């Protein structure tokens, strides 16, 4: 059972976060890695044009001129009289147009052209696969930046709350209503909360710098903005028996196209090695000669050549076997990638379920720890509870606050991973 990847829109549009969409768009437009993929597509297109042109006749225009000493002229050139009447040199020349055409009697040119078209399709799909991964990487950095930014605000609020609590206990201690140990515990809690802030700030800055670098911008740039809170997770895709996984994922489309291209190359080589080749030529133009006067003569000719391969001491046969092995290897690679894709989808679904379960548990823990802290604080202010109970509950509550944000981020990344591994029609044309 695999995912039904039928969505036409990319998953980053389903999140409804305009800043995330800007970051991904920037990456898909200016990422250096995608520039390399675009160059690969351009190269494959040039090869396609080259093979296409090879299916047509070639026409050349050749002009020549030769200067020869007159002393080499014999009686056959038709000059009588003494050699004193001859110029020291004479000239021969020609202007000829030649047409050469190799008849594709066994379809080799068609198969070769089909093979290179599949190679171009493979390069496009490979570029889309790189683009989809680039979008996933940028989204991961973006969501880390948003989550740590949220954590930083929470940590600052915790420092402010712990400062107020420490001042309150110091005031109670000055009035004899609290023990000095309570004040030390309040200071300890405040120091711990202050120690979290630089670590969280550093993580946020690192995530923002990574996001800019992945988007093809200077890491220290402030071009891309981030939202204050994490976006809502998109709905989970419906489940069905999906037999079109190869069409849904660009990496599988690329591998399949490369396998088909390898098979076409093998077929072309077989025909080149074992089947006869027929070519025709046609030539027309003018010959000219100048000794004492200039003589010209028009000329034309046609011909055909049938080439039948007999033996090349095993060279062509070895080439066929080599391409056969490459075709089989490409087929095995497709089979392996399909199995890996199925595993990735299954793992992503499992991770999504577990992360959603973890998020529910973490939110419940946050609710309980908040109630515990508020209750212990009320009991302490009423003179019933102890300061130790307050600080224990406070530490649990503040840790739960930060952990809940992490759980929200991880659950969102897990849901995005489901979309990413399932693929869909949105993976086509990411790189143009």
C-alpha cells in the first residue's frame, strides 16, 4: 500500500506560509546545484540535435586549385610545339558539390534519436529530483529557524518570569517569609534559563544562514524572512494501491529513462555491428585547367556503397556485450530504487504517525506541567507547599514549553517527508 500522490500543487503551497514559499522559490531559481542541472539539460539537448542532424544528408562544397610545373606535361595534355611556347607553370582546379546520405534501412538513426530523447528526459527528471530535495532542505532549515525563533521568545519570557520569581523570593527572604536556600534555588533556575538563550539564538542564526546558503544567497544576508510561528501541517495523503510510483517520483523517472536509453544504445550497436549499411553519394560541379588558355568541363556522378561487416576480430561483438551489461545494470538499478522508494514512503508514514503521537503526548505534558506549576505556586503562596515543589514544577514546565515547540517542528517535517517521498505531478518541471 503506497500513497496516492495526485496533488498538482507542491506541498510548500499547502502549508500556506508565504515566507516559506519565497524561500523555496528563491532556491529553485538561484541554487548553484540547480544551475549545474540546467547545464546538464542543455548538454543533453545539444546531443539530441547532433543525432537528429545525423539522420539527414550532408552536403559539402569543395574547391581546389593546383599549380604544377609545365615541364611535367606530356603529350597526353594535347600541347604541341616547343617547350618555349609553354608557360613555366599550369593550373588545374575544380569546384564540386557533394551529397552523402546514409540510408537508415534498419532504423538505427530512429532508435539512436529515441535513445537520446530518453536521455534528455532522464536529465530533466534528475534535475527535478535535485530541485525537490533542495525544496526539502530549504524547508527544513526554514522550519528550524522558525522553531528556534519561537523558542528564543519563550526562553526570553522564561528569563523574565524567573527574574520576577527570584525578586519575589528575595523580598520574602528580607521579610523572614522565605529561607535563603529558596533564594539560591530561584537564582539557580534563573541562571539555567539564561544559559539556554545563547544556545537557542546560535541555533536560530545557524538555521537562517543555512536557509540563505541553500537558496543561493550569502549566508549573512537578511533577504529571506521567517514567520513568527510554525505553519499548520497539511492533511495526510489518502492511501491506495499506487502502481504509478515511478511516474510520481522524479528519481525513478530518471532511472527508468536511463534504462530505456541504455537499451536503445545496445540496439543501435547491434545493428551497426552485424547488419549491412547502405550509403549513396552524388557529386556535381566543374573542372578547369589553364595552360595557355582556360578550359572548363562540367562533371557529375552518382554512386552507392553497400558495406557488409565480416570481421573486426571481436571488437564490435565486445562492444555489444558491454552495452548489454550496461542495460542490465540500469534495469537492476531501477528495481533497487523502486524498492528503496517503497521503503522511504513506508518509513515516512511510520514516522508521521509516531511524531503525531509524540506531539499529542508533548502537548498533554505541557498542559499537566503548567497546571502542576500553577498549583504548586498557589500552595506555596498560601504557606502550604514548599519552594522546592515550585522550582521542580517550574523546571518541568519550562522544559516542556521548549520541547513542545520541537515536537511541533518534528511533526511538521515528518508530514512534509510523506509528501516528499510520495512525489506527485508537482515534481514535474521544477527546473526549466
